[in-house]
């Protein structure tokens, strides 16, 4: 992302990898969403496209998206009153995802890095504030591509990435707290549209946020049928929410599909019979041991006790038991057992939030 200064406004530029596909999948999906009324529930929680154009660079023709400037959700949440704002954050995130699914879009890459928050106070910073903050920041002037023999992958004026807007705001407004959170879902590079795209042509999501059906497909070395649906995003949303709450059940050190699928049997559900058979078959086909699946299948874990033991001292989340119950509704081995988002938005954990917003 590039931070761009326009008269009286900052915008972000996203330059998409050069491909033959025109327009890019991401641009096509964002444009299709932009044709839908902005007044529809959840629409305002999708990143807004202000403009788009193409540029020709050393690696070919790139689509360029002009978007609003956003901040990493984890960074902004750290400045908020967590107890007060947490339900609002979760409701907005699920509302944005529900809007996508209502219009036939599966995101397929909903990890924490693709969830952001608006930062309206940024507009109070001057260009001089930004330029004075770091001597390496400098204005870049567009130029035509170099001759083929002189082309390089990256232009010489690039600098290391950093979260400039948020760092500057903290220095300039040390007591800043957002008046109201506004979640934005972004990055539709691997998203898919019903009737147009195959869901999940590639997977870039960190493993600990992937749904079990994706992990099984990866473990099979793509030899089993890829039967993913939008329900894979519901699993991922639960993992993302738990991560933002610092309650991740699948830790960052869980770096392989086998470990994660075994952990799921402990936290989510004892490994169902059909999953056990499926994973044993994959292991045999690969010539690898299946003892791990026999162990996972044989776990008679008290899932309620596991959750209560791990999070019994979590005081910052209101109605913790109801919150955990909501997460467990979303974390089901079988995709068909994960409720639709419209139903999850009516979950009892949101009752007090709905009461406040209806006044």
C-alpha cells in the first residue's frame, strides 16, 4: 500500500500484481459490490473503492486501486475501551461478512491482517507532519518504465513499510481514542463470486486460521475433492475474533495440518467418524502413519472443561460464557453445522448490544 496525499485528503493505493487477467479478480469483485446500495446492512464494513486505473511497470500492466486509508484493527483496538467496544467490533465484522455472502462472495482469506478500522483523525495531519516524521520519506514522481535491460523488480525509491498513519497519530494525538469503531474487510485477491470463480484457487491464509476442510485438502496434497463453500469463512471468522481477543486456541506454533487437526479434536469436537475415515485414507494414500488420527479419534475430551480451564480468568469480555458459546457454534468440523451469519448475528451474546443500538 502507498499513502497518497491529495488536496485536503489522504488515500491509499494498492498496486496489484501484474497478470493477464483484466480486470483483476479483486477489482472485479469490489466493483460488483460497489453497484449495491451502500445503505444495505453490512455494506459500510467493506473497504471502499474510490477509483481505479492501470499502470505499466517493469513486470507488466498492474491494476491500481484507490481506497480509503485504514489502520490495522489490532493497533486501533489497543487504543479503545475493550470492554465497551468489543461487541460492536464483532457485530460489525460479522455484518460485513454477511453482506458478502448475501451477494455471493466468499472471501477465503479472512485473517487478522485483512480486517482494518477507519482512521478519520488522519485527515487532521498535514503533509508536513508526515514528511517531517521520517527523513527517508520522500515524494515520488511518476516516470515511464525504463528500457527492458534496465528494468528491476522494485523501483529504487521504495522504503521499508511501516504503519505511518497510526504512529504519527499517536505522536500528534497521544490521548486519541476513536469515537466510534468502523470495521472494514479488505483484500479480495483470493475471493470468489458464485457462478464466476472457483472457491479457493490458492490458499494464502495462515494455517491456524484455516477451516479443517482446507487443511484436509492441503494434507491430501490436493488429491481429494475441494468441496469448500462460504462456510469456510465462518470458521475463519471465529479464529480471527479469538485472535483479536488474545484467546487463540490454535497457537502460532501450530505449523502443520496434522497438529492443527489433532488440536481441533481437543477444542472443537471429538474427531467425527467420517473425518477419521477420511484422514486415515489420506495417510494411507501418502504412505504415512495414521496413529495420530486414531489418537484424535479416541480423545474423549471434555470440551466444556477445556474452554473453562483456559479462559476462566478472562474478565474483559462481557458475558464470557455466551461469547464462548457463539465461538463454538462457528467452530464445527462439518461445514453444514456452522450456522449462517444471519443467524449468528441474532445470537444471544449480541442481545445487550442490540438493546443499546435500538434506543
